[in-house]
C-alpha cells in the first residue's frame, strides 16, 4: 500500500473512533440526566412529605396554644367574675351603710332643728330678762345714788378700790400658798436626790486609826534602842522627827508625833530595826531612809488608787502624793482618804442627777480635804491650805473654790461647791461614819430618852438608829391626837435648845389605845 492509502486509512479510523466516543458521551449524558431527574423527583417528594409533617405539627401546636389561651381566658373570666361579685356585695353593703347614715343624719338634722328652736326661744327669754335686769339695775343705781349722795363715777371708784384691796389680799395669800407648796416640793425633791445618792453609794466605812506603839520582844531591847548615853534614840528622833517614849510599860515602846506620816515612818523603821537587831546610828539613818522611800511609794500608790477608784485621771504628782498622806490622817476616827473618796462618789452622783458634770464634781469631792495633809505644817485652816495647793498645781477654778468653801466660809460662786458641802455633810453625819467613845454615846442616848420622858403624858421613850431617831410612847388616856402632835413638836424643840448633835433627830410619837376582854 502506498503512503497515501495509509494516511487515508488512519484518517478514517480517527473519524470512526471520534464518532464512537461522541456516541458514548451522549449515552453517558443521557444516563446522568435520568438519574438527576429521578433524584430531583425524590427530593421534591421528600420536601412535600416534610412540609406536610411540619404543617400537621404546626396545626397541633396552634390547637394546643388555642386551648391553653382559652383555658387561661376562662380562668381570668372566672376570677374577674368573682371580683365583680365581691365588689357588688361591697357596694350593696356600702349602699346600706349610706342609707343608714343618711337616715341618722336626717334624725340629727331634725334634732338640731328642734334644739335651735328651743335655744332661740331661750335666747329671746334671756334677752327679755336681761333687759328687765338692766332696767332694774339702773333703777337701783339711781336709788343708791339718791340715798348715798354719790355720783356714778365716785361709786365706781370706791367699788374698784374695795376690789383692789380684796385682790391684793387674795394675791398675797396665793403667793404664800404657792411658796409653801414650792418649798415642800423642792425640799422633797432634794431629800429624794440625797437619799438616792446615799443608797447608791452604800460603802462599808472603816475608821482606821494610826497606831503609835511598837511591840518589843523583851525589855532588854529598850536599852539597845536608847544606846550608849542615848545616842541611838537621839539619832532616831533626829532622823524621823518624832519623840520616842520609853517608860516602864512592859513590851511596848511609844512613838509620838504630830505628823501621822512621820509617825508611821518611825513606827515601821523602829519595827525593822528591832527585827534586824542591828541598832546603831549609821544603821538607823539607813533604815529610816529606806522606810521613808517605801512610805513615799506607798503614799503615791494610795493616791493613784483613790484617783482611779473615782475615775479622776491626770492629777499632778504633788496632788497624788498629798492624797496618799490622807490615808494616815483621821478626823473623829474617820479615815480622811476614804471620806474623800465617799464625798467624790456622792458629789458625782448628785451632779449627774441635776444635770451637771459628774467628772468635775468627783474631782472636787476627791480633793476637797487635801489641805488636811499639810495643815499641821502650814498656817491657816485646811480649806485655805488645800485651795492654795490646788491653785499652784493648776486645778480648775471650780475645784479650788470647792476646797476653799466646802465649810460655807465664803460666798458660793460655783454649784459644785454646794454639792461638795452637801456630800461632805452626808458622809460625816450619817450613822456609823464617825465613832464616839462608849461613854459619850451612852450619855447622849440617856439624854435623849430623859428629855422625852420629862414631858407630861409620855410613858416611854426609846432612842434608836444610833440616836438619829426617837420613838415616844404616849399615854392614850392622858393625851389625844392634838396633844400628841404638840408633845412631838415640843420634844423636837427641846432637843434643838438643849443638845448639840450632827445631822438631825427624828421624833415619832405613838399614841395607842388597847382594850382587852376575856371570855369565860
């Protein structure tokens, strides 16, 4: 075969193969179209089925919601219906009440109208009577003017003058009556405040007396205390400033001195020397110096304890030291430091009851007797000494004035001075605060009873409450109530004239009638 034939054969083969491929492709494409159409139909059917299911579900939900809304609406309608029924009942009750009230108002209106008519008639009658009385008064005035010969103005002046005199007398009586009433009220209130303060501070009062004797083991110790040619005792007296009395009294050495602090230093120093056994001038001076230091610390501690007890902080050291010295000072067997603490408490409570500063009142009461710690060293009474001491140490003017005037020796400028004076009197005069000797106590009790039994009609008299009260038994046959009251007053006046006593004495007269019969 020639080359041309081969080429033609190749070309024909190529064309044949291309037609087959084209046919195959068209067949494959037709197959794809059929699958796509079937898939599309299937998807459409699924979509229709799904939409129908969703539609059914939506319809069911809509029906359920509709049923729920219907039930809710029915419930609300029933509640509204019940509410309306209640309101209708309430309105019916209100209408009944309004009808009743309107009926009552009509009744009241009828009553008011009746009362008005009656009052109108009475007013007319009173007006008529008033006119008649006015005319009658004018006639009487004219008759009185003709009889007395006085004009209307002169009679009015005399009448006014008479009325002024009567009013002045009535005003005077009213003033006196109110003064007596106010005095009773004020006295009662003051008594109540004092009693409340004293009851609130019910402290046990111990009256400590400073001892001035020192026990020794044997009489040989007296010679050792005196020393060779008396040098030991002279050294001791010079170092302490006290007198040592050694007499024939067995087992006792007496320490005497005006200053209670020095006397206490001497007592403790002598006690230490006796216990130690070494008694010579150098040892005496050493022991006295040590004891004095100890006593100074003790005094400061006592002063601080007293200040802390009454809650008065910030006192100067000098004032605290002088307060401590009051621990060894007594007044009528009453410890002055404890007395000052008691006065501080009472002053504070009294001040708080009447609206004053309780802290300042306690300060005033605590240091009011501080001058007694140095009254044996300086000239003047303890109020002046204490006031000078407090003024030099920067105390407030109320405190200085309270120390200076608590015994009513000056004009009172501050109310705290009067409070301190009152508390001082309460502390000093209450039963048991200051001791008396047994003989003096018994004598005073006998005087009270003897004075009372000296009156006619008194059968018995008993002094009680440490002489603060006297009970008198009157004879019921010889006395009546009026005479018993007179006897009571006369006994009180006799006490005031014949006796001297702190505070007051209450006299109570008892008149009793007794009848006894025996049944047989």
